């Protein structure tokens, strides 16, 4: 087996925490069958893995973290090393240390990366055969959430086999996250900044029911979904604020006609809750560094558009469909929730302009 596109330097990044001999087998295979350079990042492994780490140094450059700080941090450590030590036209591939990525698949994603500059290539597993329920369920959930919040369909959001050209290093270093959430954040930022994502189908390999995984179901799931969860919490707080003010205004204006009472109550409630929502989302959810003035102009343009749609639909529901102001209000708010998320995530609080999007 020979490396493809040999005119460009190819580099394998392998984050490793408490690795076993499967890491050595992979490194030996890389050494014998390709001309790739390998970088292993020892992410704070304990003494029980010291022998494996020492053997790894015979086949790869080994970088060390004194303590375990996470897979995302390990990838960034390797990227910083590549940026200063390798050609700027290199092709980079990340692989797991537990033997669950085939070298033949890594070569294929590297080949795709060499053909698609300024893009992310992901090795998407087929999830056929004996797949651990935790892995099957976890990927199904993240795939669904990713589709909802980005509009982009990706078959495997949790794959660690990914390749890209060295021109992508600044982008990859800029993505937030130190642990497993980093890989999901990469996909989210690709959608946000219009970085093309291309998928290459790879073999699904799980060893001992994925027992070697260091993924903490609760802690790492929270890290992956925390921005979405914060957005939901922010929206809930502001919905309650909006609903309470709307209800109070309905009671205060009950002597007016529905055509006046409902729009007036909705507008007053929305102005107050939207102001609160803007502050929370900018500061705590998306943590945007853009100036308040620029963000506010875009946000309140969105808020104005949603307010018009909200008020129109709400009035129609109250007058002609449901008749109950409070039930109608809940239905409209839930319906416009996803629209608000998408616009804020990818237009209002995005980090910077990006490249043209393409998915395969």
C-alpha cells in the first residue's frame, strides 16, 4: 500500500490517552506501508501507558501534555507543531489510537483532502453490523441535531477520521473546545463559516464493544450540546418573560377589540423579551466578540421580522382558528424557535465570513 498524492507531505495526528498496543500496531503499519509522518500527542497518560508511549517514539514524533486536557486540545497541539515544522501544502489526517480506523480508509480521506482545498473531509461510517447501542444512538442524535441547526446532512458527526489541507490549520485552531466537543464544534463552525464538508464512506470498526473509549456519556455529551442547551435555556427564560408580559397586557387591554389588544400586547411583550434575549445570547450563548451596535442592528432586524410574522400568525389563530390567546401564543413561539436559532447562529453571532459551502 502506497500513499497517494505523494507530491504533498502527509501527516497523521493521533491523540492518545492511556493507549495500548493497538497504537503501536497502527504506527508500524503507517511506517511500513506509507511515507506519512505520524504525530502522537500523549494527552496526560499515566505510568501504566508509559511503555506504549516509549515504543510510539520509535515510529512517530511524540508530543506530551502533562495532564489530560482533552482530544481537541491534543489535536490543536499537533497542529501548532505542524504549522511550525512542516510544509504549508501538507495534507493532515486525524486518527484514533484505539485501532478503530483502517489505514486504507485514512489514505482515501487524504486523497479526497488533496483534491478539495479549504475543505473538511470526514470518514463516515456505515454503522452496519454489530454496532454498540451507545454509539448508534449517540450518532443518530447528534446527526439529527446537526441537521436541525445547520440544514446540512452529515451521515457521521462523531467520526474521528478527518482530513484537510494545511491551509485549514488557522480555522481548526480557532474552533472552540478542548475535549470531545471540539469535533462537533468543527462541524458547526464549518456550517457557520461555509467551509465545504465532503464525506468518504469508511468501514465501521468497533473493538470489544468500544470499551476502550474514554468518552464520558454525561460530561462529554453536555460539552457537545452545551451551546444548543444554553440557547434553549435562554429562549425558555425569554419565552416565560414574553408570555407573562403578554398575559398581563391582555388582561389590561381586555376592553379593547381583539384586533387591537392582541397585536399591542404581543408587541410590548416582544420588545422587552427580545432585548433580554439579545443580551443573554450575545454574552452567554454565542459569546460573540462583535460590537454591540453591529450585533444589535442585525438582531433587532431579525426580531422585527419575527415580530411581524409572530403578530400576524397569532392574530389569525386567535380570530379564526383557535380563539384562545394563550394557547395560540405558545404554538407560535414554538414554531418560530428554530428560525430564530438558525439566523442567530449563522448570521448574527457568527465569528467571521467564510468560504463557499459544498456538501457531498
